[in-house]
């Protein structure tokens, strides 16, 4: 098996690494106040990062899922808030538009994603149902050449500033999973309100969104009834990117912990000379490397939408690994580790988002368990889980 990354991938990561040290890391603390990191987005747009998931004809790069995972990992080592902002632009959002929207809407929205001037929001979670997609209440009623969207969403990233909201919706009141499709609601549509309502422990705000009989043209209904499987399959991309944010937070925290172990002295010697600290460092390193292997393998299991079981396993492991590793990095820093001014504190708080967004770890364990019991071909052995 070839575990190397290409020269182009290395070059892209190096470019992002330079920006990480020059701009992202030194300013990371200021985004704890919940402001959207527009200045970082501008810089990332200039080096092509924001167009990675956008096809070339709309100004993007049409990069692979692994490319986006590598870049997001590098950003996440420095700044969780920027990583989450970028996740919305190089993950499932532009890929849903690129794969399912009509040409005119692709031309309208995708070039603005690529140059960093516009952002996208994706709305699944509702006040009464998050994980439970088949019970979503938001409904889109088709009336001639118009669609009337009515309902409410919650905990939505960037809904207040997005150009357009990508909304999971019931179509024509068809009940259950069979009724789920997807509609685009542009910002400024009459009846749409999106209000930042919750300030998170990671720093960003999440929005409550109301669709009060929002009327959009029929071509904005980009996926009709019976599309839940298609939409959740697209989410396998998001799962790999969510895992990449967690991997990056863990790596950033490990780097900080190693620096601190070398510099901080106790009892007349660097704390890194105590066996207790070295074993902590060794365990953190092992976990990061194991997670990286699982994630990169998941990222190449399908393009643009990776294999469901592989993406779920990578996400679960990276989410839980990042909580353990960032927490240990806080411990290595003693009391300073609990302070906003120290990167490990912010990375610890950021890493906690992973097991909640993009499919909870419990739901994904259900997928993996179902795959094992109902579908996995035992004749192909342990490699049977992936398409590799
Ligand atoms: C930082 C952040 C950003 C977010 N951004 C967005 C966004 O942009 N768009 C969006 O739509 N949502 C977003 N969310 C919301 C997120 O997707 C939901 O919180 C998540 O899907 C869970 O839904 P819920 O909160 O309603 O929990 P629930 O679905 O009510 O679940 C509550 C608990 O029950 C467990 N549970 C539920 N069903 C099962 C089951 N079958 N088996 C075992 N356990 C189960 C869950 O795992 C969880 O632990 C964001 C969340 C965070 C933290």
C-alpha cells in the first residue's frame, strides 16, 4: 500500500501551514467572541482553499476528499473557529449544489464560495428532531412553478450570513423517510429569519432559523421525495471533514504539549524528562497516528462521497481520540492549560464539537453495527469494510 501524499498535496499543505503560523495561530483567540473569521476566509480564498470542493468551471479546484481533509487538518491545528468556517465551504454544501442544483444556481452560488466572498449554510436539525431525520417537520409544498417552505431549524452554523440555505425538508407533506428532499432558500427570501441564538463552547454562534411560508421558484427544489439516502450518502464527505477538524485539533494540542514538555521546568528539570509526562506524550502520539491512518483510508474510499461505514468509523475514532488527546494536552500545561490564552484550552473546547455535529457518535455506531451484522461480506476478511 502506498501511504505517501502527492507533491501537489504536500505543496498545498505547506502553503496553508505558512498561513497557519503567520495569521491563523497568532489571532485564534479573537474568534472566541463568535465573530465570523472573514479576514482568514479572505486569505484562504486567495490561496485557493475555499474553492477546493467547487468544480473548475465555477472557479474551483475540484479537489478530492483527501485533499480537503489534509488542508482542513492543517487549519484545525491552529484555529477551531476558522476550521469550522472552512468546513462549511469545502464539505458537503458546495458538493450538494454542484451535484444536484440546476446550472443557473450553480453559476450563482459556487463562484462566490470559491473566491471566499460568499458562504453556505446547511439546515437539517430541527427543534424537535436532530438525529431523527425521518421525523423532520419542515415542509415544502409545490404549487405550480413555486415552492412554499414552512418550518423551523435550529443549531445552524452561519445561517445569518449565508448567501443561500440548503434545507433538508419534507416534500408535499409525504410522511416519514420517503418524504425527505432538499430545497435551496436564498438569504433575503420573504419569511426567512436566521438569528444567532446560541454561543458555543468552541466560540461560534449557532442560529435559530424560521421559514414562514418562504416562496422560492420550483428549480430551487433540487432533490424531490425519496432523497434521504442520497443526502445522507453525501454526508459521508462531511463526516471525513469533521474527523479532520478533530485530528487537527489533537495534533495542534500534541505539538503544544511537546513544546511545553521541553520548556517547562519542575524540580530542576524539564517536565518532559519525567517518565509520567513521556508516557502521556507517547500515548497521545500513538492515538493521533492511528486516527490519521483510519481517516485517510476513509477519505479515499469514494469520491466525492466516501464509503458510509469507513467514514463513520473514522469519524467516531477521530472524535473520541481528539477529546482524549486535547484533554491530556491541557493536563501537561498544568493550570495554564485551562486558560483561553493557551492554545490547548481552545483546541480542547473545539474538539468537543466533533461527536455532536455531522452525525452523533451513537448514531454512527448504529451504522457500523448494522453494517457488521447485516451487510459485511465475511469472505473478504477485515478489508471487506472498504472499497479499497
Ligand atoms: C458546533 C456545531 C455546529 C452545528 N452546525 C449545524 C448545522 O450547520 N446544520 C445543522 O443542521 N445542524 C448543526 N448542528 C446540530 C447537530 O447536527 C445536532 O446537534 C446533531 O445532529 C444531534 O441532534 P440533536 O442535537 O437534536 O440531538 P438528538 O438527535 O436529540 O440526540 C440526543 C442524544 O440522543 C442520542 N440518540 C439519538 N438517536 C439515537 C439512536 N437511534 N441510538 C442511540 N442514541 C441516539 C444522540 O446520539 C444524542 O446523544 C451543529 C451542532 C454543533 C455542536
